[in-house]
């Protein structure tokens, strides 16, 4: 089993996990190939150098696009002054320089000044025996800026309350990352490649209603 990470704009390689690391670096997308540079930056564009510190993944190299044809504004937003392409993905390096992609920046939830990456919370909620699939989104909150909402499809014959889900997740998830609202659906909306359509979840569930936890 070999794993890699890339985008159309990076033609397509950003990092590659060699097969000898498949078991020791589970979840990582590996190291960068020759001539490709990757850096992690915070929300202010400053480089993040501490191991496992999360930020946006930026890429530079001869494989990276020079821009979008006929779209100068989109190009300016995507490529910084140093020629690094903003992937829109969040990730981090470990102590040995292996890259892990953790989520999409636009899906990140900011609650009470803390960053919550939905993929991290989803991976823990999926451990609940009643859950077949789950998506985590943020919705506006007057006190905290945003609050965490879980939208779940349950296994046949299963039931689940918000209180039960929070009690289960509290064993592995920080308190501020716990869902404050739970919505139950028959199935989550997905695109042709199987990715959850978060924008549809936000359109449907990010305006209030449902069971809430103060």
C-alpha cells in the first residue's frame, strides 16, 4: 500500500509515503519529492515550525501551476508573493518531517478562539457503535463565534442522543470540540468521489434548530 497527497494544481504530487513506512506512519501522506517545497503557515501567513502544529499547507516547485488562465484575481489569491501555492488544506509535519493532511481550511470551526478541525472530531465520533457515518460542521453562535454540530446517519435499528454522543466522545475529544448539537439523517450528501458535501450540510443545518447542548 502506497499513499500520496497532491492536487491538480501541483501536477499532482506534493508528498509521497514510501511503502516501508506504511505501518509506522499510518495516516501520513509522507515526505516531499525532489524539487518540491512545502511549508505550514498560520492564519496570518507566518511559517509554523513546531512539530504537529497545524496550519495551511503551501507548496512551491516546478510542478506547481503558475496560475489560472484568464483569472488574475484567482491566481493572486492562490499564489503568494514567494510563489507558494495555497492548497486550502490544513496539515502538520511530525518530528521526522512527515506530512499529515488533517482537513480543509474552509471547514475549520473557530469556537471561543479555539480551532476545531472537523475531520479530527469525525474520526472519534465514528467510533461510536451506533454511527454509520458522520459529518461535523460549524454554525454561528452569538457567544462563542461558532459551535460544533454533528450530522449523523445511524446504523439500522440504532438510536443516539446528543448527551450519549457527548459522553462517549468526551473520553478522547477536548471539551470545546464536543458537538453542541446533533442532527440525525438517513444518509449524508456526497459527491461522485464519495466526499461529504459540507456546504450542503451547512446550508441545511447551520441556522439553528435540533437538539442543543449549552
